[in-house]
């Protein structure tokens, strides 16, 4: 009898896996057909029966198991008062930033590093300049600042050209500081990651700058003083 039950369970599990694989294949086929330029990172069942979670770049979509219906929005656990989508988006943002790599960012490092944040910045943005004018305060708190460019005026704008010139400067950190002080820097062009930064910012749905992204992938739009940022980072560390 026990042997029969084990066989039945294995058979049931096998059928479930086949069904899941079939659903994933249908979803991939449907999305690829309707949106051929989209790169699907993963497809897996969501917390809601019959609804699959599809990761596309740094975004999460929800698709019916037959691939016919697509939802874009937040999945909320009502009883737990928890945004399940935001929790998972943190992980996708973290991986996306790691994929860019530190060699493709301008980094200000403290002597003793305790925390690390990535900041989408616009050279001509007032609050971006305020944040950078206090860079020593962030460093004193042990916060590593990784800058990514997000010129809000778009490609080809004055802010965009400044970002490229900063990246192409011999001393990028010094050039960024000078540019944020509205000092004239030498116009230069070279291979640069500015477009990649901007695309990532668009994927993260950056609405304004600065936008701070923590090591866990959580986002804080706008300027935050060093002390306040440390409190948030400490709180984040304490959260599982």
C-alpha cells in the first residue's frame, strides 16, 4: 500500500511538472510572438493560482497560464499587508546593478565602508548637486556612493553631453565634482556607459533625480541627508 502511494505521488508530481512546463512554454511563446524584442529572464508560478510571474529585464509582469492575458501592476498580500511585487523587484534591481558592474560607474569610497548605495544622478539637477555637495558627510558615515547617469533632458541634451565628458575625463571623480559645481569641464567623447545607465533608469521607472538604490534593491526617490540615509540602511539590514 505504501509503495502504491509513493508511486502515485511521484506520478502526480510528474504530471504537475509537465503541466507547469507546458504553461511556461505557452507563456514564453505568446509573449515572444506579441513582443519579439522582449527578453524573458524567467517564468514561474506566482502566489496566485493560474497566474505566472514573468521577469523581463528589471520588471515583473503577470501572465495567465495560457499566455492570453497579461497584467502589469502590484501583487498585494492583503492579510500580511505586504507588497509581494516590490519585494521581488528589489532582487531584480540588485542583479541589474551588479550586471552593470563597478567599472561602469563613478564611485566615491569611504575609508571604512559600511554601506553601499547606487545613485541615479543628473549633473544639472539641483538636489543631485546638493547631495554631492555633502559627499564628505556620506563618506564619513561609511556610505559608498556609486553614481549612474540619468540626464533627464535625454540623449543629446547639454546634461547628457556633460555626463559623457565627465566619463571621458582623466579623473572622473574630480570632473563630476567640478561639473556639479557648474564649473566648465573639457568637452570629450569616448566609449561610455551613459546610454546603459539611462536604459537601466528607465527600467527602474526613475521619475526624478537623485534616485537612491540600496544593496537590497530598495529605492528611495529624492535627496536624503547622510544621517537619515544611514537610519534607513540600518533598518534595511535589520529586516530579513
